[in-house]
């Protein structure tokens, strides 16, 4: 008993005070997301070839999350460690399979068989997984789960993360997408964001949504001829586009099911364990 007490005291002495997180967790989430965004945007400003830019951004994402974990150590176990690897969460993988194959068959029905694998597409998909999951979920969700005092923090985080994720993709209008395509992509990614944050909250491991996000984007980049550098450039609201958005909407609703009230205690337990919190 005495030895355990000594360990506890030592851990408390090593722990840092995170005043901003404690007093204004939403501001802390915004700040860390902006810091990640600035860092991960640097490769795009260096004039690197697209493949090098994408891979450099992915490496920086990993380094940023490692530094983030060390900043909150020792009380935080990190975004890569968890005892819940989703091996028993059949509904998580089933939902992803629906999202992946649903989108693929929509592309197949609309454009016929089209498959154009390139190194650039692979690099872009890897970067999308690491870049977007780091900013929108990897370094923001843990702060919310630790420092939001509300028992409804799961719902609050889902709402914030999904809406910001969707709005960011609507911004593709500035990169050449038409208004209606930008809105369609915004709606689709809002619901996709719900699914990805559900996976992270239910597993505690950011590598799982990174993998899902990357492989899904790679499928889209290589099988959808309407995409140009990941942006919907087609101006026509085809039936296939509507069905593609519907697939993401269903996946998002599935994500809400994964986060249903009956699972909240389990989710809180996962994150309390990651933060070494005893309630």
C-alpha cells in the first residue's frame, strides 16, 4: 500500500498543469488544431513534388502526435495506445465495409469499371488519413474527453468535429469545385466525420480511423473519374452523386448508433483509462 502511494505521489509530481485545457478546453482544442494545421501545411509551401509533399505531411503528423502525447505525459497514454483495438467491435468494421463497398459500387454503376492507381493517389490517400485525422480528431478529441466537464461531452465533440470537418470540405469551392459539388462534399464529409470520430471514441486508437480514412480515399481517388486531386469537379448532380452522399449519411447515422447512450459508460471508461483518471 505504501509503495503504491509513493508511485501515485511521484506521478502527481511529474504531471504538468495545463491551465488553458482546464479553464477553456474548447480554446485549447482550437489552438492545438491550428498548430497542427500550420505545421502540416509547411510541406505544401516548400514547392515539393506532390508525392514528397504528401509523405512529408504524413511523417509530420506522426511526429506531432508523439510530441502531443509527451506533452501530456505521464497521465495520458497517448493516441496510439489502447486496450480496445476494435477486434470485438463488429459493428465498427461492418459500418466501414458498408461505407467502402457502398461508395465503390456507386462509382461502378455510374462510371463503369475505372481503376487508375498511381503513386500520387496512394500518397494523397495516406496524407489524407494522417493529416485530417490528426487535426480533426487525433489532437482535439482527447482534450475534450479529459477536460470537458459535461456528461454530454461525447455529443458535444461529435457535433464540433463533424461540422468543422464538413465545413472544411465545403471550402473546396475555393480550390475549383462548383458550389453544388462543394456542398455535396460538405454534407458527405460531415456524416463521414461522425463515423470516424465514433471509431476513435469507441477504440481510443487514432490509427484505426487513419487506416479507414486512407484506404477509403485511395479507393475514391483510383475508381472515381470525376475526382481531380480529391475534389469533385463535376457540375452535374447525378443520381450517383446523390447515392454516394447517401452512403456517407448512412455511415454517419451508423456512427451515432455506435455512440448511443447505452455505450456512453463504456466510452468514458476507455478514455478515463487513457487519461489515468479514477472516478
